[in-house]
C-alpha cells in the first residue's frame, strides 16, 4: 500500500468523548484536478485490494495468449529474431501506456463542471447534505460503506468507486481529519430512527418492480430460437459474463467438435494430438469478434458478456458445419453456409440488443467482418485443427498409392500440351531491335512464396523489357495445378526449346527467373505434392540452355547457395544474378510471405527504378545486407556475373523507369 494512503479503522480516537457531543459542521470546498487524481489513485488501490487472490485469472489469460501466439508462429512459419521480439514488446507496452494515459485524460472532469465547482457539505447525525449550484443531495449514514483518509483527503465512500471527497485543507479551523473521521464512524454506527427513513406523508411510495429472471438454460434456449429474453444482466443469466459458465461451454464445444470429427473419419479414425494447437487460432478469432462487437456497441457492452453470447452459439455452429460437410450436396453448400451466416448475424443482433438496450447494426457488421477475415486467412494458410484422420491398412495404402500414381502419370503426360498452349500465346518479335522473352520457374510447390515471386518478377520484367506478350511461366504451387504448366526439369527443357523457336536467336534475349530452395551441389528443389519429380542441378540447367540454342541470356536465381550455379552458366553472352553465395543461405522463403528477402530487394525495390541490371543488383545487395544485419542473420552475400558482350545490349533494351 502506498505511504500516502492510510485506511482508518474503527478504533476510538483520542477525542471520542468530544465526538459524541459534536454537532453538525459545514465544509466549503472547491475540488481541483489534483483532488480528482488522488481519488483515482485510491480507487485503483481499492480495486487492487478487492481483486487480490484473483490474479490466477490474469495469469491464465497470459498463458493462453502466449500459447496462442506460439501456435500461430508455428503454423505460419514466421521467422522471428531477438531484436524484433524486443522491439515488438517495447512498442506494445508503449502503445498500452499511451492509450491508458489518453483514456485517463479523456475521462478527467472539465473545469467548471459538476465535479470541479464550489460545493458545500453539511455533516450531521442525520447524514451528509451536499449543495452545488443547481444541485442538492442528501445521503444517510446508512448508505456510507466506509470512511478512509490520507494525509491530504478524507473519502466518504457510498460505493466501491463513488465517494465524497473532502480535502483536509478545507476543514474548518480547529477540526482535524481524525476528528471528522471519528464523528463519521460514530454517526454510521448509530441506530436508525424510523422517522428518519420514512418518506414524507405527501410523497407517494415508489412502486416495487420485480424484474423477471430466467435460468441460464432458458436464456440460452430463447437466444438460440431468436426470442427476446428478460433481464440479460442478471447473475443467473447465461449472458452474465461469468468465467465458469463460459469455460464449461467452451469445453463442451471442444468435446462436441472432437466427437463429431471422430464420427466423420469412421470406421477407422486415428487420433493426431499435435494438430490441436491450431485450435488456438479459432479461440483467438472468437475473442477478436467479441472485442469488435463489444467496442462497436453503443453504449458499450462488456467483452465478457459478448464472449458469453458467442459461447452459446459455438455448439450450434459446430453441428451446422458437420451437417453441411456430411449431408448437404456440394451444389447447395454455399447456400447452406449463407443461411448459417445470416442466422448467426441475427442471433448476435438479438443478443446485443438485449445487452445494450438498443439495436447494434454496426457492432454486428464489425464482428462479421472480423470473423470473415479470420476464416479467409485460415483458408489461405490451411489452418485447420484436424485431430482425427483415417487409419488405412496395407490394402488401402496400396489402392491409394495406385490412384496417386495414375493421377501423377496423367498430370505429367499432359504437360507438353499445356506448354504448347502457353507458347502459342507468345508473340514473335517485330522490327530490327532485339526483343526480350521471359521464362519463369517456381520449383518448390509446398510454399507459395516461390510461385508468388516468379509471377511478380514476370510483371516487373514486362514493365522494363516489354515482355508482357512474350512470357511463359512454369509454376509448382500446391494451391493450383491447373492455371500454369508445372515446373519440372523435363518441362523446362521442352519450354526453352519451344520459346527458342519463337525467338531470333542471333539478337533476342531470354530472361530466365528461377525461385526455390537450393543447395551447394548446385541444385534447386523441384517438388509438387506426390508427383515424382527430379531436382534441377546446375549441369541440367546448363544443358537445357545449350540444347535450346539461345545465345543471349539473363538468369536470376533466388535460392539458398544459388551462387554455386554461376560457374556452370557463365559466358560472355550471359548475366547470372543470384540471391546468395555458394556457401550461404538466403532468407524469407516461408509460406506466409509473398516475396523472399532477395525478391523484395531486387524485383520490388531496386529493379523498377534502376538504369541497368548491374545498378539493380548493387542496390539490392545493399538492401539485403542491411536487413540481414538488422535482424541478426548471417549475410547471404548475393553474387553476380556480367558477361562483357551482353551488357551493352541489355542497357539498350531497358525501358525508362517512368514507363508503365
């Protein structure tokens, strides 16, 4: 407890004999902002003392947040460094402190208002009479719950955070704080005279209104059937915001989800406990929706009550999802999802109306927007906490392997036709000037960053070298195997020969961009689900280029250890730009990113404004080095080789940076 706050106990004071004879006395005071801040400090202390012993809730919340954060980092494969973590924590603390300070400033009373205006208090055995300009109030001592004092103030409490504030500086001459407190205590302990509490005879007695209350189960049932409820703020209501009912509903929802999931994978379900951590994403989603709805309500509703509202809805949503997946035809799936979404919005609207006393359309729309965002991100990142899978025996495995092999053969067999169709759209160059042709190769399909980077690079080369109508992409992407031909070693050989047939080999230039994981062999990873694919080696890439007959070449390789490719590719008519030295790794190849570190520095930041490829490479190298040093990574040390014959030709082909 702070030194300046000393609670006053019920022990008799030294002047107790005088206190009994003490009559009414008046105090004239004008409170200041300093007095208001003193009240806030004491209120904070009272709340702290009242909640002592309940800190387990805060600790449990922090553990839940930490668990959810770790799970999200693991699912999203986010790369974190110690400096970035420290900076993030510092920023969060600073933001919270600034928001707290701003809220206190916004809540402080204004000068000349009801709080900071002259006031007269009369303390007597009957009670406390307070008079201000335009206001008059009277409180009996039986309404006073406690009297405390500090060295500068006396607080006469009517409730937990509501009190008369009497500055010691304004006490009448000869009256001490101890004397006032002792008198107040004596008047509080005095028996209540019947006539002092009876209303005057000419004042009609206030009617007694009995508020209707409902059990928690009845409230939940009425909410789910979209009917009105009575007294939602009642402690017995399902919307009371109490922790234990919410935890019980959350555990019931979890058990229901596990049971229905097991039924879905019958007759041979296998438990996978390591996938349960992804459930924290949906817990975070529910909390975010509750926060958005609570803050969007006018007047604002407690977040705990909105959490209660959502926890009642969760079991119904779980059952609805199971029914849609199991029995609703695929053609009607979107309609069924729309009906469930509409029902959920109406349910939340009815619940918020009951809690806030008025319609809350903005709060419902805000909650729906947050829920939609979380579901979209979960779908994009494949976040689904599946705790069951099908246990297959040897026969099932053999059948599945045979089916996969048939699908793989068919998919690979059709790739030449796909490449032919794409090359058919490639335009031949016209005029006497050399033209550029772009071929992109995204090797590793299990992480979307490589396909995203190649598509981005194609756009940038189209802007600077006019290759928009002369572009061919070979992409491995787990999200889509149909939009573009797949990236395979055989496919690259076939594509380069097909593109070469459209080129004037003595003057046109091939821009080849490759992005994948790499190793020092040199080697680029080529992977696309269950397809049996070979990795692309430095010798295989050199052989494919040689077999195509393409003379003028610019090759950009974004991969770890990609500098190892330079030796097998360099000649006077070739430029080779790589993301890392032969013995170094590059960074930023996680599934949650659109570009690697090198891709951002070269394709996004440096290349669009550079006056030459050499300038773009130098700028990108500087940007990458600064970023890696700032995040504590070992430098990737990008490498490049510039053939002396091709550089003048490339500079003459480059379009101005201001061109679209």
